[in-house]
C-alpha cells in the first residue's frame, strides 16, 4: 500500500508539472542570452551544444514538450477561445515564454489527471481506497486539473490589477509634476517608467516604445487600457485623449484624475475592509470557535466527570 501511494504521488507530480510550470514567474532575462554573455565575457569559444546542455531542465525538456502538446490542442480549439486566452495573458502581464500553446498544454496535462486515477484504480490491490472508485475520483480530478491553469491565470490578473490600481494615484502625481515642470506627456511617461519598476511603470514603458515605433499616442494608450482591463485606467486614457483633442490643459486634467484615483483607491480599501468580517466568519466557525469551546469546556467536563455528578 505504501508503494502504491509513492507511485501515485510521483505520477501526480509528473502530471501537474506542466500545469504550474507555465504560470510560474520566470526570470526577466533570457537564460540563453545570459549564457552567451557569460561565454563572451570569459573569452571562451562558443559551443552551441555546450550552451544548450547548460540550460535548465525545464528550458530544454519541459517547455518543448509542453509546446508540442499545446500545438496539438490548438488545432481543435475554437478561435474565440484562443483570442480570449491571448487577452488574458496580456492582462496577466505577458510573462516571458507563456503563450496560448503552453497554456492549453497545461490544461491538457491537468485533464490527464482523470486518466491517471482511472489507471491507478485498475492496478490498485483489493481492499485499497482507490479500488472500484476510479470514476468517482477521476472525474473531479480531471475537472480540477483542467481548471487549475485558468484559476492561476485569473489570480495573477487580479494581483496585477490590484498592484496597478494601488500605484495609479502616485504615478499620476508624478505625471502631473513632470507636465507642470514643462515636460511633454510622452517624456512624463518615460520618467514614470524610469523611476518605478512595477507593473504600471512597465505598462507606460511599453506605450513609449510603441510610440517610438510609429504608433499614434491615442492608439497606444487605448491598447494599454485594453491590456490592463482596469476601469480606472480606461477613464484616465479617455480623459487624456479628450484633453488632447480639445486643447485642455494636460496638467489640470492629470491633477483631477489623480484626485479621482485616490478617492477610488480609498473606496476600494473601504470595500475590502467591509468584506473582511465576512471572510473571517468561516475560519472562526470552523477553527477558532471549536478551539475556544475545547479550552473552556474541557475543564468543566473533567470536573463533572470526576465529581461523580454525572453518575
């Protein structure tokens, strides 16, 4: 029985590794380029085979296998689902190396958990927990494994949006100061990107690069609002574009937007504070209250039991 559980654990870990490997936070720097730079600094002759073997196991084996599985899944996936996944990955910050191919490969790997439990139920010895319960365990396991990548992606999107929403008032203050000091709006966004290494700063940096490549500023700003998926950013971009078209003072618009963002951030904080008692209710009922009852009632029960009153 112990051997069966060990085999089960190994197979489950191997099945879900493709689910979580694609949604982890990879390094910002490409490991292959990093290895090339190390060889160039050391002055050694560059051997491509040696560089490939020096890469991490995930980069050499897991990612290529996951991409191959993902390519197979994409052939049978509707185009709307692929576009929706691309948009969600953009809202999650477009982590390096993650694309719809890897994402659907992770969902396929999660779905295979159901088949794994079916196989284990077939080879399980008589009297074990899994024997005869393959379908009952396989269907929930397949559903959970299939939706794990989606849940992880939504969690990443939510964390990123909260970080951006929290940083927006201070970023707009910096934009206002820069514009009032005589800088243009593009130069002000470049200052935010230069000073802040966070999700909002990187979003402004991408807008600057797109403008430098020839995209119109209003289009680059609209695309940024679509990528972030935050209502506050959408209203801010609309106000900036409208002020540019009507000739309104940019500094005045930015100051008004900064005040509004700060009010909205306070409202979000108050909303989360009001939700806290509801979220605390379940752990209190399941964990804290039973512990308190045990601590308070156990001495009384022991006293009653030893006093002979309960006989």
